[in-house]
C-alpha cells in the first residue's frame, strides 16, 4: 500500500486489507514480473476512485510509476542504467 499526501508518496508495510478498502482507494495497481505496473480500474464491477476525476482510468501515481519503470527498463534513465544487462545481437 502507498500513502499519498499532497507532497510525497511513501510505501507502507505489507498488510492484509479488505475489499472495501479497494473500493474506496484513490488508485489501485498491481506490480510483478509479468504485470510490471498495471492499473486496476475496477474491483468487483465497481470503479476504483469513483469520486475522483480519473475514476475508471489509470491515476496519476500509477502513470508516474509506469513512466519511471519503463524509462528504467528501456535504458532512458541514466541513474539506473547499472541495473541493466545489455545484450547485443550475434
């Protein structure tokens, strides 16, 4: 879970949470090897962030995380090129 204030985003410890917390969340996204950073726009046929302008769409935090992630894995973020192993064709 992330805690988002008006000035920063911080990671919260892993914890269990109920479905209703997803229903009232500002944003929901999944991360993983295959999922990368994937927005969740609906849970149990209910729109995530239904009271926000981005209801049913990728939210601003998810968008920022996706942009940063894809910049890193594509080698466009010089601060993280050390994380990559470049493979040349042969």
